C-alpha cells in the first residue's frame, strides 16, 4: 500500500476538487431557477439520503473483512 499512497491521495484530491466544483456549479443553477430555501431543502434531502448509504457501505466493508479473515 505505501507504494500506491501518493497516487491514491492524488486521485482522491482530484475527486474532491471535482465534487466541490460540481456542487458549486449546481448550486448556481438551483439559485438562478429558485431561491435559498429550495437550495437548502435539496441539500438537506441529499444529506439525509447519504446517511443510510454510508451505513450500508460500512456494513458491506465489515462483512467483506469477516469473510476474508
């Protein structure tokens, strides 16, 4: 893993930067079509949607680790 660490970190940095740019662009589109209330409701709904997805991904990761051991 140490041999791939720099490459992995660089890839994650690029993905985080692209996600930030995409979020900024999409918030601009939402703001031009509506208002802050809509933007905040959409952001809240997205955050609430991601919580179960994160729990599901973590559960799968633990299940995979148990079967590998």
